[in-house]
């Protein structure tokens, strides 16, 4: 009996040694997009009769799948991977069978769908992300191609791939693996943008995003209804020769209007332009507007500023909107009236922008970005030149010799009381792009457009005004981004800014304080780029327990005194980011300014902004009054009437001093002045340059800190005044603590 038991144990041990644990590993980044959360992946082969779903794989994140079986005996096998969609349709790999040799426990190398164990691309550290949208909630959807646009393609819509005959569309993009925050939206046909706020995802590992409904609208029991909509523009001035319509109903493509008694227009040449839009699907709402076209009218998509003149800009109204109701009836606005705007006039408009705080030149103390030596160029782009620089004569600005001011004089034709919108644009030469990229990383696309804090990130504008006989209109001098001289926190100083918001009104937008997160989205792209932050940088706030939230954001100089931003919250229940603002008009962003401490020798200190209130309504968002005269700087003029006959530098007072001292200097003509401070070893510890100063007498205050904002020690110091190549003087002072 003992012998039989021993024999049985031996046999069982021998049998157990014939079975092995085999782990299959699959990467589906080479698959055409069907591998997603609704699909099942299985392993089938000679070991399981090439059938069944028992060997189902588990998704372990993104494009990575695995399955382990511990019943295989040693031997030779063949197998393939199979995907089964939510309709039960099977798709086998189209390549040859894979070979498997089992000899004990085996952890197979990673397979790639239809590509063996070698990826069909060079191995990189990039992150692959699949974007996915469902069309099930689009009323009247009939198979139109879907698109995605975002930071990964410079907001140029690119087509998605339909997953079989399903409602799902997807596309893959690759990213660098630093945990980049990517903003994007889907489009129903090219240009048919979702109306929701930008979607965002942090890409840190290969992943297939969970699908979302287009516009976050799920399917409903409502049936699609259709109606024809007649849109009209009433031209009371009879000045327009060609009006075309566009809106969400046409994915912002132009639709010809008529004033000839045909195509739905009732009466020829009566100033009423008509467009009949057939088969508009509802229930749904549509924004729209009209364009006065000329020979340059752009028959394109999406950008109101391309192609003639956007009629609503002329009369200062937002986009119009009409709705196809559940029963097919039409409500809302289907008519635009253009009042008499006066006869067209032409004037030479003089644009001027100050680049002092943006120059990358010797002696500059602002943000080192713009360099004439590298070929960079300042431009004006606006409605009067098609928002481009196709004709340098009406776009390129010229530097006034001896100054940091760039100007352009160009002819502009328009109506006296109509606003003409524009922005200043920094056109960086390729050498500057390379230079900046080496220091700060890849430069953001289209970073040259300014977002003026004075206009809340919106476009600047001017009025030609009535004909005064001069034919000239000189616009006020502005700083690029409205940044005035002295409005930059100096190099290497860290300043912490505190932001506060009351979220009471956000409840109307679905905000739930028990689960949703509040954040600020910073909008100054140069700030984010030079600080090494992502283009969609957010900082999350902490609840104060009373419906208000606060957050601290620290930046290291040089950075500007203005902050442009919007408040938002992440809606957990809707899986969506809800933000204030939007559009391109005045107040699309909030704007605030932090200030140097006038009671502490004009030192840039931490700053606490007044409390904001989350704004549910459309823009404009609140914009703090722009007052560059409030900038506190350590250089003060003592009066235009105190103009010396020659250059001079006074003794400092008090001397010895603790902690601050001051001295005066005078210049007999407009000159660029440098103030330098050295320690006893002759090392320069502080430098100041404000660019060219007018002739006069000035007072300079020094609070005993070096260029890095550190308090210096007791000792002897030297202060120097340099006036170009004309004058130089050095004096001694003593700090006692």
C-alpha cells in the first residue's frame, strides 16, 4: 500500500511538471483604433482549438493587454489575437500565425497587433493617446465625418476614423511623456465645433480615452425635425455690394446672399440681402452672422476675421442665434439691420508699440524675447489687412532710431463710427525660435499674438472718426501686451500671488462643492512659456469653508505685472471642465495687476488680489483699470524745469546708510543712462537701465539689495553712472548695520 501511494505521488509530480504558466502580452498601438473600452481581446490558437473566448485578455492601461494561462504543456503551438466589438463582430489579425514554444513558465515578449514583436516605428519614449467621440447624441446625424482639433494639431481639425459601422470615431496622437496637459475639442464636420468648453487630458502614459458624446449631449427620444430658415441683412445705407452668410448651420462656410429678387429674396435692390438655408436640423440652436465680401473674401472655415468684413463687428453686436424647436418652429434672431454708418473715408493711421520690456539686447532688464539682430519683426494685424502680413506695406513696423518704439503708417478705409479691430504681433525669425527653444523648450504655436490685459485678452480697436481735413489718425503709444516700462518683476526674484474667488454663482453651472475642484487657468502665453509651464497651465484652489476659494501661484522674474486668467471648475458628474470667458472680444479673460511696494523702496513683494466672483454670464469678464502710472519704480524725475547744463552725479544721502540711500543725477539731453553698483571687490551686484531718459534731473533710490533680491552685508560699495559714451562717474558709499 505504501508503494502504491509513492507511485501515485510520483505520477502526479510528473504530470504537474508537464504544465506551465504562459503570459501573453499585447500592445495595440498599431491597431486601427478599434481597441477601446467597448472591445474584448482574446487569444486563440492550436492550444484552445482556435475558438472560444475563455482566453480573454485584461487591459492594464492604455494600449497594454495581458493574459496568463497555467494549463499549457511543454510543446509547440500557433496562435493569433482576436478583437470582438460590442456588437459581437470578430476581427482576427491578418498576418501569419504566431509561433509559441513552451518549455516551463514563459513570459512572452510584447507582441504588437499584426506586427510581430517589433513595433512598426522607431522605439521612442512618446505617449500614444486615442481620442474617441460618439455621434449618438447628434440630432439628425447622417454619417458625416467627425474631426478633432487641439494643441496636438495647432487647432486645425483632422479627421477621425469611424470604428466599423458604429457610432464611435477615433484618432491617435503621440506626445512627449512629461505629463503634458492637452486641450482639444471635437468637430461635427470640419469647423463644426462643439459648444462645450475645451476638453483636457493629461497625457502621461499610453491610453485610449473613454468615449464622450459630441457636445456632451446623450441620445434622446426626440426625433429630428427639419425646416428652411430665411436669414436677412437689412442694409439701410445701401453701401454693400456683396453679402454672404455663415454660421454653425454651414460649419462656418460662406453661403451666398441675394438682393436681386431671386433665391428667396423678395425685392431686387432694396438693400435687403437674403439667404435661404434649406433642411436645417433641429431641435438645435445655431449661431450665425454675415460677411461683406470683396475680391479677397475667403471662402473658408471658422475664422470671422478672414474674408471681408464681419457685419456684426461694424455694428458692435455679438453673433446672432436662432433655434429650431422640437415642433420644427423657428425662434430667435434671423435678421441683422445695418444702420447708416456714414460715407466711407480713408485715413493714414499711425500705429506705435513700445518694446522696451521685451528686448533681448545688452542693458535690457525685461523679458529677453525680441531681437532685431536675430531678424525678429513687429507687425500690426487686423481687420484692415485681413489679419495677416501678405502685404508688408500695411503690416510691418519700423523701429524709430535711438528708441525702443516701432511704428507703422498705413492707409485704412472704413466707416467713421465703425470699430476697426487689430492686435500687435511679434513675428519671430527662425533663429529666435531656435534660440528660445534651446533655453525654454519648444515654443508654442502662434505665440506672437498679444492678448492685451487692457482689453481683457480681446482685440484692440479704433474708430476712424469724421473727416477732419488732416487725413491722419495717430493712435496712442502702447506696450506690446500693454506692458509699460518698469512693469516687469526683475530677474531672479520670486513673487507669490494669491488669488481668491467666491463660487456662489457657479452653482447655476452645476458646481458641487462636495466633489468638484476649483482652479485658475492662466492665459498669458509668454508668462507660461518663459516660466517653463504648459500652454494650458492650471493651479487648483483650496476651499476656505465659506464658499470662497484661494490659491497661491509663484513666479520667478522676469515676468510681467499683469495676470490674465479665468476661473473654472472640474465637474465630476459631467466629466468636464467648466470655465468662464470665451470668444475674441473684450473681457474674454480677467485681468489684474500686482504692484511693487511703494512703502518699501518700490520692492516687488508677494501680492494678494481682491476677491473675484465666478461669472456665469458670457463675457466681458471683469478687467482691472489699466494704470501704468501706478507702477512704482526706484527712479523719480524731479521736474522738467530742472535741466542741468551738463551731466552730473551727486553724493548719496544718507551716508553711511541703513537700509536705504538715494542720490541724484542730471542729464543735459535725452540719453540712455546705466546705474551700476559694485562691492569692494569690484563685482557688479546691481544694474539698472530704463532706456532713454528725457533731459532733466532724477533721483535714484537703492534699498541695499543685490540683483537677486538678497540683502547685502555691511561694507563699502561704489555706485556708477554711465551715459552712453559721453559721461562716467563713480562714487563711494557705506552700509552700516
